[in-house]
């Protein structure tokens, strides 16, 4: 009796022999054998990716492409050869089957040079040949690897219109697929509209199921981000075409309902003034929520459509909430064996639902959805892990729940810290986004994050070669330092080190520089001991801040850098003098103090930060304030602030008022100091001058 292993081996050998046999028969000189082999090959690979890959590796596609080319050439010489036409139909069907939903197959068909021959079939007089060619080319155009169709060439546009005008639904569907695949720019959208393509596509909405679906996809492609085309479409024939699409949202076929919904979503996102009718919006929301239950691809895509409908729109999020979207999404999330695509879509829809409204976040947390999201952070699929983090981030925007410490628990923090080591960059960035939210301003619970190794991970990621990871790691550290207690700051600074912070301040990427400066700003905010951090290792952090401010091209870098100096200037005399040395260039350089440029900036936030720094340097209770004021006056800073009394920004105006008040107090002190220091002869001279003026 054979063992299981030998049985498996025998089956494998038999399968390989059968596969090789089919390929061998493709080269037979007997045309009947060749035709039968084509049919067998087609039947074996339809819907079977494993078989497709197997035949692909054995070189089946070039062989079939050669058969097609030979048959097309023979057909040109003898158009009445029905047998030859059968070979054409079968070989085209095989190539289309290889391309169907299989990018490796599409690539192989294109590499074999079969695409031009397939296009030639569309001009054949035999309907079966045309249909076979159209089906195969359509399969290719459903892949991103398909060749770009050039709508700008007149002959191409004529050919496209001939496809759309065909009575064959396969051929007209191909025309629509070409548009969906290749129309990417506003210029192409306008050309298609001017050529009358929208009118033709609108007429297909009354056609067969296939024509409706193809038309809806193409219309959405032409509408996308083009308000001009949408305006012309909506206004055409009293809006009949738009009404047709709205009606199709109620169609009996799930895919048609989804495509009609997507088309309306594109119209609304492109031109928000349309589709404001509450009944239409409610129908859209409910249709998409119903489609979540579809067991196939429609159900997989419904949640993504819902996301595109509600993203960044409070009114639509509220409407979805009122129609129990949170509960319905959670219900689907609880189902066993969700495929990764569907799982990802539901999480992203929940993320968009909770991005703005507190009522959605509260419902999310009361429904215990958070537990499912935390579990999803460890999912096998990187897309699901990333979506889980994005969802978590939206919910963690809740000030109410952050204040309650709902997220800084070991059950939540440990999975998030683990995923910081994820091999996927997108997952790491998404996880950092969550952490940036949950570590803000909750001193009592920050220790949990630190104990779980979170700080070590963030510091390590701040050294990443990927700028997006560096940026988000610094952002999380910045938020961790916001109003943090001294012990927390000390622990973080020991991990970071002054030299690493200085290098991050001088990072090649401006947005990383900005976050590094913002981190230092929070680090030195608070008690005087915090200010000392910028003087570690001979003040390399403060020097780095000064260099960046001197060369700053972005207002955001100037803002964060000036607030670093402003916070340092709240310290002791030594700290204030160090800030002044950064602000005022040495005389030998002959350059203007960069703070003058900031005080004259068009950005009110930068002007505010600059004035704040001067206010802290000239605090009248500070022993050296008088001398610093004189240095600032000599650099032209005092006169510039004096010119800002009527600044259009109220915040700047208030800070300027404070600064000028301090200047006045210090000037009074200066005059008193001057009189106190005069010798007796000086007083006599002043008195004589005074009486002389009075006598006059």
C-alpha cells in the first residue's frame, strides 16, 4: 500500500505530465489537436492562479501568442476559413484568461507582443472574433500594467468612439474600460467631454448590466477633481443623466449600486454644491452600510466607498452616526475570518467616522470596539495593522478620554510599542501617529509608556534613514515632553543626548528640523533646571538652534526656534546673555540680526514668537535688562518693535505693548542710574543749563 507521500508525489508527477502534454500539443501540425489543446489550456487556467503560474513558468504565453499571430496572418489571406477563426477565438480567450486578475499574466501577454494582434481582432468582420478580442483586451485594461491610451491623438479618439458606439456590449464595455484605465489628467477629461464621450456613456446607463457598470466607472473617472466637467454634466438635459445615476443606487444588483454610489460620491467630493438633498445623502449612507454585508468583492469595497463619502465632512459623519454606522461597522468587524481587504476597509471607515465628532468616539469606546482594534495591531496583514493604528489615532483625538487615561494602559501601550519594530514603514508611521496622541499632557500615566520601553524605541526611530519615520518619532517625543515633569524630561534627555538633538535640528529635511526644534522648545519649557539642557556638551544644542534661525527659509522653523530662545530667556542672567549672543551677530560680520527679519515677517505667529523673546530678555526685574535693552536698541530691534504698535494681529499687538512698557521702565531706570553716577561738577552744569532755559 503506498504511503501518503508517495501518493502526493504520484499526483504531482501526473499533473506535470498533463501540463507538459498540453503545451506539447500546441505545437502539433494537426490543427484539430492544436485547437483542442487551446481549449484544454483555457479550461485549466480559468479562475486558477496556481495553474496560470505553472503554465506561465513553462512558457505557455509566448506559444499561444505565436499561434494567434500565425492565425491572424492566415485570416488576412483567407477570411472564410472558419477553422482558423476558431483558433483565433480560442487563443485570444487563453491570453485573456492569463491576463484576468493576474498582473504576471498581463505582463507576459504584453512581453510576448500579443497586444497589437488582439487589437487587430476588434476590426474583424466576424462577431465572435471581435468579441473574443474585446474580452481579452478588456482583461488587460483592468490591470495597472496595461499600456496608456493616448486620447490626444485624433485617430485614437475616433477608435475609442467607435468602440463606445458598438452594438456589442463587450466592445462598448472595452471602450469604457480604456477610459477608466487611462484618463488621468484634467486635459484628458476635457477632451473626452468635448468629443461627446459623456453623452455616449450616459446613454449606456440604460443598457445591459455590463454596460451600466462600465459606464458608471468611466463617468466617475472623467468627473474626478474636475468641477467644470461635473457642472456641464449635471446641467445637461435638465439633469436627466444625474437622475439616472441616483436611480441606479437602488438597482437590484449589488455591484451596480456600489458603482452608482461611488459615482455620486465623486460628483459630491468634486463639487460639494451638488447632491445636497438629505434624502439622497441618507440613501447613499444606508446603501453603503447595507453593501457591507455582501459576501463578495462588493462587500470588500463598500467600506472604502463609505470612507470616501464621509472623510473630513462632519455633516456626513453625523448623518452616518445617526444611521448607526458605528454599530454596523463593529458588527461586521466581529465576524470570523474577515479577509484582509475587508478588515482594512472597516477599520479605515471607523477611523473616518471618529476623526471629528466626539459622539462617534464615545460610541466607539462604549461599544468595546477598541479591544478589536488593539487586537488588529498584531494582524498578519501590514495593511490591517496600519489601518488599526490609523483608527486608533482618530479615537485618541478625544480630549475627554485622553484626560481620563483611557488609552495609556499596558493592554494598549504594549502592542503599540511592539509594532514600532514593524518591518512595514507605513505601519511604523501609523503607530507613531497614535503614540503622538496618547502621550500628550498626562503626567500621571506617562510612566507606563516609559516602562514599556517606548522612549528607547522612539529615540531609535529618530535615527531612521526614512525621513517620515524620523519626523513622526520626533513628533511623539515632542508631545511626550509637553508639560512633562522634570524626572520624565531627564529620562528622555539621557536617551536622546545633546549631540543627537543637535544633529536632528540640522537634519537635511526642513519638516524634521521643525519637529526637533519643537521638541527642544517643550524640553526647556518650565523650571530653570530644564533650561540647562541646551547648554549640555558646550551648548551644541543652542548653537544648532542659532544656526538654523540664521538660515531659516520656512516660517515654521523660525517660529519653533524663536520659542526655544524665548523659553531659554526666562532663565538666569547667564541664560539670557547666551540668547542675546545668538540674536545679535558679531560686529565684524556686518550682517543684520535675523530677529529683525522675523519681526517684519508676514507670518503673525513668527512675529509673536520674536516679540516674546525680546519681552523675556528685557524683564525689568532682571539685573542685566538695562544693558541688554541698550544692545537691542543698537541693533535696531527696539525701533522695529516701536513701529509695530498697530500690528494687525491682536496677539502681536499685546506682546508689543508689554515690550514697550518694559522698555519705558528700563529707560527710567537708566536715567536714574545716569544721574546717580554724575560727579558734582556735572550736577552744577545741569542746574545752570536748567535755569538758563527757564530765564529765556
